[in-house]
C-alpha cells in the first residue's frame, strides 16, 4: 500500500494548531495576509483551516476582517496529578517526556482521546515515568503505579524493559508505539517499516544509489529493525546502504556528523533517511552550513512527523499519521480493556501518509 499525500488544507490546520500549542502567537492570530505569506497558501485555504480550528474551540468566531482571538488550549492545561471522580474509570498515559515538552501532535492525540472517553465515564491523565523507574522497573514500577490508581495504562513509546514488566505484571495496558518482541499486549503502531520501504523505493526512482539511515544510538524499540530492513531493501535493489547512529544529546550531534561526513568520500551517499525529527532538523541545518544544497546535492526524508517541519526551508519531506486515525484504533482497545481486561484485537499497524515537502530531488550526477 502506497502512502497518500496529505492535503494542503490538512497541513495548514496542523500548522495553526502547532503555532497555538507552542505559543508562537500571543492572544491573537496574525492577520490573514501575514499568515498567507508565511504559509504560502491562498486566503480561501487559510479561511477553511481557521474555520476548522474554530470548530475545535482554539479560536473565537471572529467576524469579517477581524483578527481571531486565541482561546485557551485544553491540551496544554493537564498538568495536575491524575485524579478520578468516584465511579469514573481511570486511564493513565505513561510517557517519557514531561507534558509541557510533548510534541503538539501527541497533545492533540491526547486531547481527542480525552474527549472521546468522556461519554464512557473515563478520565485520561498523562504521567511522566521517572528515570529511576525506567531503569529499574522490576524493583520500582509496582509501588510507583499504586499512587495513580489506573484501571488501564497506555505505554507511549516505552522501552522494552517497561513493556515486558507490564506484560508479566499488569496486562491491562495498551502500547502506543512499537511493540517489543515477545510482548503480547494490545498495541497501535505507526508502521515505520512501511514508510522506510516507500522512501527507499521513491529515492530509487529518483536515481539514488547510496542511502544513509540516521537513527538514534540508543536501542529504542524498532530502531534496530529499521536498520536491518534498510540493508535488506538496498541489497535487494542493488543499492548501497549506510547507517549513522546518533546520540540523543544535541551537543554531541555536531561531532558525530563531522566524524561521519567530513571526508568527501563519505558523500557518496546522496540521500539521508532520518528516524527522529530532531536529528532530521539538525541534519538539514548542518548540510546548509557546509554549503551542501538540499535537495540538489543531498535529499532528506524523515520517517516521523513534527509540526515545525512545515516551517523549515526547504520544507522537510516526511511521513505522518493523522491523530483521528490513531484515536479510532486506540479507543476500542482501551474500552475492551476497561470492560473485560482483555483486548480482542491485539495489534494494528497504521500506514503513515507521505508529505512531499521540498527536500527530495533527483540524485546528483
């Protein structure tokens, strides 16, 4: 199945949501003329996008020629310790990040889930797992969880050790992210492998014969599989493959890139596929500072999504899953777990859509 492109309207709505969530604009949206120039869109597209976020309660109704007032974002205010009213079922979203640091695409997903769970008398709260609990789940997880009283747990991009602990001790859990091998919990996963297959095939059609995957050095669930898949895909199609495993620490990235790409011979690679948004953004900036043109000399594709990608120059080609699609798959699994503590549909892959951007072009001769 070939991922479909996301419409310009959907991208515009996403950009507006992201700007509001990240306090890019204070109190009011900029004038329509300014937004149209910034986003390179027509006024009709902008007005349709504003109408959409108006329906979501992010801006007021406004009027002809009136700037839209930004209303309070519901998904930025859930910072209190989780509590549930008497008789209300409690679902706890466990995350590696503080709520205030979560990408806006995740915040919107949480907000939609909260809204869809209300008719079922369910609360959804977000909790960051402390580092010491992540490192020692067998010793600390059980006691730590008791303070939240969750009926069902959502494991968002949790490491293998945490997933295995829940599988052994607390099976009323749903994984949102890549499921570890041997963990038979309900899960909803964005199919990064499908995105990688599509990216390699597309780059091949553009004449790219040497492709580098830039991934995180940490053994995150799914990263090792992507690396192996790249080698297999390139071997099957007669291409060369390479991998750069980067640290998650931003201050170490420059040295790692210099070490990998400082020699001219390293630039046999004409295409980079990045698995992490922060690394993709750094790669784009680093290449531009080295006066390496994107996409004329090197193409870049990101396997995941981040709203800020709409503002890069050139705009980053990437893959994304609409949060509504994700909610549609996550919700029934949560309700199954609440009702019977068993999920009848265990695992599903969501095929991401391809957003073309401006960072992919023909391989240099």
